[in-house]
């Protein structure tokens, strides 16, 4: 999908794309445990009311507002796409998620609740246009800033090809270091969980052993007390049953 300026947008409004989107891809600054945001500007290139709807291949990862709306003639609106906080880095910081933006002409309405359910169904002569947007993940800015002093990236490039290679090596090494730290954290958490489980099992074994010892002592004491009671009862019965002496 190629970029559009204002002149080409007006030209396309006569029979080309109903809407144009800026930027042409979704770029997120990826950081573990934190949400990331990207704004898309949707421009109506026609003199008609145009409704649009946003779809994605990973709906659980993203929060889109508004995901459906109506843009008035020659007007524009902004879509905010939120990447939910993630627990791990994707391999090589690559993302295969895709977004699809559907658009179609509608009667002069401004309330999205008035759109019929079949608005974006491709039926009969109705035209439903589609724009595909890819997703790009970028490493956190502070990592690049922190390494720029060591590599001299803040200054002028020593050469166009050499500077590009240096940036590529820096980004790859930063990503690899981040992934290595993430793996070490995961292993540490797993070891801590195992230690906690072993400690719980040891405590449970000690409590069970203590209860068994208490039960053995109680049983022995009860048997001893019963034996003493029987002996006392036998002596008393013998004393009461013996005849008195003259």
C-alpha cells in the first residue's frame, strides 16, 4: 500500500480508495509487562459518508478504539490501537500479526449504532474495500540510547553502509541480550517455584510425622489407663465379694 498526498487522495475519491490510512503500518515500541500504543489516522477521500471496520488476526492481543465508525465527507478520525502487556519477547522481535480495515459507503448517518449488521458483507453490487496493515515491533528507545554512547551512533555516520551495519548489529545484539535475560529470569522463577514446592512438602511431612507421634502416645496412655482401671475394678470386686471374718 503506497502513501497518498492530499492531491492524490482527492483524485482517488472519484473512483479509487474510499479511505486512506496514515501511517501505512502499525509500529509498537515493545517492552515486557507494559502496553504499547499506535494511532492511525483514517481519511475519507470522498463526498460520501464512509463506514469502516477494523479486524485483526490476533484480537486478544490488541484493543482497538473505535473499531467501527462512520467518517463524514472529506473528514478524518483517529483510531488508537493498544498492544496489551506481553510476558515474553517474540523471536527476533518479529510479528506476523495483520490488521484489515474494511470500508464502504453508507447513507448520511453519524451514529455507528445505526449501521445494520450486514454493512460490511460483500453482497450484490455493494463495494467493500479492504486495506491490509502489517505490525512492526521496535526495541525500547532507552536501550538504543544507552548503547549509542559506546558505538558513536549519536555523531555523524562514518559511512552510509558502515553506519547501517553498525545499527543492525547493535539492534540484533540488544535483542539477543534481552532474550537471554528473559530466559535467565524464567529459569530463576522455575527454580524458586521448585524450592517453594519442596519446602511445602517437607513441612507437610513434618506435620504428618508429628501427628503420628502424638497418636501413638495417646494410644499407649489410653491402654495403660484402661489396664489400671481394670486392676482397680478387680480388686474392689474381690474385696466386696469376700465374706466378713468372725
